[in-house]
C-alpha cells in the first residue's frame, strides 16, 4: 500500500459532497472537511458538555472503581450506557489516595452514548439537513444514529487508543458503520490527534466484539495480520473540522501528554436496512427507537 495523504477539503455548502469527495472517501476510507462547524457551535457544545459534567458525581464512579468486583460493575456501567448519558474516567484519573488528580472535566475519557437522543443541545447539533445530505451522498438508504460520544482527551492523562476498526464494535450485516468525528478543539500530533491508515478500510475486519451474557463482552479474532501502522497518517484537525471515516478504516490516537485538551464529538451511523445483531454490545431499549438525521 503506497503512503498517501489523507484527503482534505473545505466543507461543502449544505453537506453537498462533490464527486471528488465521495470518490476520495471510497478510495482512502476517510475524508477531512474543514470548517464544517462554526466556532460558536463548537463553543455551544463544549458549554453543554461542561454543564453535564458539572452535574455528574465522580464519587459515583469512584465507588465502582473501588469495589472488589470492579470488572463486572465497570462492564455493567458501560454496557448499559447505549441509551443513556454516562461518564467514563481516564485510567489515570485518580491518584494513590483515591482523589482526582485534575478537575472533573480533565479527568474524563468520554461521555456516551445517547446524547443525540437525550439532550436537546446535542440533538440539535446531531440532526441537521447538512448531515442528512452527507449521509445520503455516502449511500445511506435509512441512516440511523446508533451512538454519540463526547471525547475529552484531557491534558497530561488523555489515554492512547490503539489501532482498531469501529465496525468491530458497531457491527451490522452487511457492514454499514460510518463515523462522523467533529473537532471541537484543535487536534494536533501534540495533543493526540487521530491517525488513519489510508486505504486500510479495504483490509478485512480484524476483530468482532460481542456480548456473552448480560454484562460481559468478548472479542473474536477474525484476522491475525498486524496492522501496517508504518503507513499511518495524522488527521490533524482545527476546531470545526469534520472527519468522516468508514467503519472498517483502521485508526488510532496517541496519548495526550500536552497541556491542552482535545475535545471532540462523534456520531456513529448505521443503515437501518442492515441487520443489527442482538449480541452487539450496544443495545437500546424499545422506548428509544433508532432515528436518523431528521
Ligand atoms: Fe474508533
């Protein structure tokens, strides 16, 4: 696989991806669209995230971490979050005395996974004609937003994310997952921006994560070849940039050891026409049916 640049464009008006953009997406598996989100909208989302974080009691989660049966309770807190708004701390959030090392906001890894359905500010951001237009131009017949995440990537303790494909976790038959990643702050190689292997979405799906029982997941290895990580390219993204990537596109991000946070918001979209297995980790209650961008 030859080393190539990630395709980058100025965001088109009203989400009208050009043929050049859609063919770059098909060819490389990822496109970067600058200035998709206005600075005001970035700030609005950051402010709302801060309000939700302020309402969250880190002590609740600390009790989960400190119990003897922590793995199971951790798994349960996560696995039940598909249709809720829950908070996940960084691995190094607590010091030896059990106190947060940094502010609450700067201790969080992410918030997820249904802000787009449960919070009015996130819902307004997530459901727009421009995003509907993009989904349609990418070939979605019945787009459905399966999850939302707010990624904090806090200064100094923001954890590394190893190379993976999102379809490992958001699996449909046939595969249909696409990630929409919005930079709310500048993402750089210093604060742990994403990296992609260009064209890597043409490689096989290497792993599939699935539920066993109510609160446990396992990962099946489908292909044991190591990733050609030497081909990875950074997806540096100024605040307001939208990165769209195929669920098969291998990506990773380094730790954030810098002084600057790297907030981002993500949506994962599947096609409602595809089969969604009952053993995917993310299951939603029937009271919260899946919806698209309208
Ligand atoms: Fe991912």
